[in-house]
C-alpha cells in the first residue's frame, strides 16, 4: 500500500524532479484523495484494447474509468511482442492539484516506434470530493516534446503545458523550432481550456533549451516518470 500526503508529495515531487524521476509514480497503487478517501489506481493493458486507468474506492466501486490514447491512430491499441512486451504501455504520476481540496493525476500512454516514441495523455483529478477528467480530449506529443501539469507561473496560475518540435525541411535528428500549447484550469468546470501557444524563434536539439528561450521554467514530466521515456 502506498499512501501520499499533500505536504509529502510536494516535497518529494520537487526533489524527485531534480533527480529526473517522479517518486509518486506506480502502475498500481493506492492514494488518498481529499474528500474521497483512499482510492485504488490500476492501469489496464489488455492486448487489442487501448490503455486505460481505473480508480475505485475502498468498497470496490469504480469512480473513474478512462482510456489513454487512441486519438492519433489505431497504433495505440496494445499489441504484444514475441518477447511478451506490450506496446504501448501506460504509466501515471500523482501530482498536487491547485489547492488542498484537489489532487491531479497525469496518465501517459507511450507507444514505441522504429525511430521515435509517441505519447498520448490525459489529466484527471479530484476537486471538492469529486473525480473527473480535466482534459476534454487526449493530448499528444513525441519523445522530443513534453508535458507539464502544475503552476505554470505566478501570472498564469495552475495549468497544463504540452510541447513538441516543429518538423520543417530539416532531417528528423536536426535541431528544430518548438511550439508550446498552454492551458488554464477552469476551477468551476474543472476542465483545461487553451489559452494560447508560444513558438521559438531559434532551432534547438533539445526541448529544455527551447523552453528556456520562451522563459518557461517548469520540468518535463514525461522524462520524470520512470520507464516512460524512450
């Protein structure tokens, strides 16, 4: 059993991100959600189906059942390799919500290809004792891009950022320009709404350099979740 308290998760998350991992991450586990209590979180990886995440309360009642992936193509339906490995797979990270009444979860499906990895993700969480999906549709990026959920800046507040490179005439492995899409969490409806995009002027070989040009200082959670990055 894994129990997470808000103060502990905030401290461990900051420390873990500095080390390149998210401590509050597991494929199966339990976590306490404000106003709801202890919740069991399971990732579902059934061959032929899309990855999913299921949350149930202590009595076994399903509180949320959400698929992760599938908006890009049928490529996100799970297949099994000759060695028994599944592709794609799904992982999640428990994250702080915008205040003590909430808790966020980022669930990411990672599909490995011949020369890259594609990520599709959802964000859900609790607010005042209710669980709901915070992303109206699946968000997607590649291994060169990233995702962040949390305080974007003092001015922007709590939100979601998704970024990826812009593929121009240059080869895949060459430096690229980057585009970042920003979302703000509407606290009344508990849904992320798009607030705009930012695009780099220069080309970069890594996303962290691109974020620095745009004055964005948050970490890339796809690189912080163990066993997710390719």
